[in-house]
C-alpha cells in the first residue's frame, strides 16, 4: 500500500546550538522509526505516524531516503553510490544500475564484491575493465572461495575465465594483483598460499604467464582447475574488489 506522504518542516537543534531546517517524510503506518534510514544521523523519526506501510526517513542534509523502513529495529541501510556488487546500493530499486562494465554481473560473497564478465578480453584488457569498476582480477584465498567462484561462474559464463594470478615478472613465481606471492614453482606443493592447479599445471607451455580458472573441461583439466594460459588469449574474466 502506498502511504500518504506529508512534507513537514522540522527544526532541529544542531550540536553547534544553531537551528537547521530539514524536511521529513512520514508514512502514517502508526509506528515510529527510531533511527534515520541512511545511518548518517540518529535523527529520531518520532510521533508522526498514523497510517500504513514503510517509513521514509530523513537525514540532516535535507534529502529524503527512498528505501522502505522495517519499523522494528534501528536502521542500518545506508544509501550510497551504486557499485557493481549485486546490491542496490543507491536504493533506487534497481540492482547495479550503471555500475557494471558491459557483460559483467555483480555478485557479493562475505561482504566482498565480485563481477563475472562474459566479454572476451585479453588478460590486460580484462584487468583494465576490472579497474573501471574499482576492482582487480580476482584473487582466491581458499577452497571455499574457489568453490563459490566456480559455481557462480558456471551459472554466468560459458568459457574459461581470467582470474588474478600472473608469473610474468618472475617465471615460476605467481603473484596476485596486489603483489602477494601465492605460489612458487620450485616449492610446488607448499604454496606459500592457496592454489588449485590442474594436473600438470602450471606448465608454462609456450610461455604461459597468466592464470585462468577452467570452466570447460579439456585434456586433463576439469572445471575449477587453475591453469596458466597465454596472456594474449581473449576470454571471460572475474573481478573482485
Ligand atoms: Ca540502484
Ligand atoms: Ca550495486
Ligand atoms: Ca609462466
Ligand atoms: Ca598451462
């Protein structure tokens, strides 16, 4: 049910002692909010409801929030600029509107944003596309993340996909985009980080220096395996913030 909305002026006594005027939008649901929806202020939304459906709360910069309020607990929803993460950050009712690069779908796991992108790009171009979304090609910390990324990729992508590792700076020393070394070939079997290499990989065949997650089984490789691949190859990619 669409609530009747009433604009009312409200005078607040700011901490400085001066009065600031904000506008307040009431939903008439008979219940009263305790904290403003945007989380930016503890401005109480008190004593004004007498109708139905969700409150629309206010913040002290005079703009009105647009997401519904639960009315039952302090508000924690904070409307911020949209980013590619599978969440409607700006509370306009549209998920990731305008935030993802072409072909990319935003997802979130454990509070981290990911983008799964069907556009076929070289490793360098894929990294640049991730950067456009304030992300990097994905690092993967453990088997749990690898499993989730695999299953999500299988639902969205149809070809092998770039993830973040490379040994282009020092053959056999694999690093993530942030510079962290996760695998040194001469220490095969010992890391120092997590890796999910397929059988016989990394093999540096014809100078392969870029890491992909296998989605299409081929030869000894099965879906979810990691493989070093020629960086020039164009294929899908996975970004992470
Ligand atoms: Ca949105
Ligand atoms: Ca978003
Ligand atoms: Ca290599
Ligand atoms: Ca290989």
